[in-house]
C-alpha cells in the first residue's frame, strides 16, 4: 500500500514524528520548505508521478493520509 511506503519516506526526513496520527506537518511547521521539496522529489521518483505547483498546498502535505490521497489521485491521472 502506498501509505506504508509514504510513511517510510517521511521517516527519512523526520523520524521522530508519529505519522499515523500527525495532521499538521505544514501547519505546525514540523516540515519546512526544504523538507517538502525533499519529500516531493522522493514521491515523484518512487511513484512515477508529477507533483506540480498547483499541488503544493498545505492541505496536501499536512499528514501521511493527505499525501497518500494526493499520490493516489495522481497515479489515477
């Protein structure tokens, strides 16, 4: 499942975060812009998707669940 792999990617950036429950990665400033760029690059490589500027909104990156939904949506396109 994508969410498990996404959590593995996120753990590489901030291993101290509980990605099963955290829903404020951006809003709480757990992730900075560099972290987001790193994660986006990994997601695009791992899932062969294109994440564009229009996708770069906090709602898409506040939780592992939101990221998984974005990845799934982009895989379906």
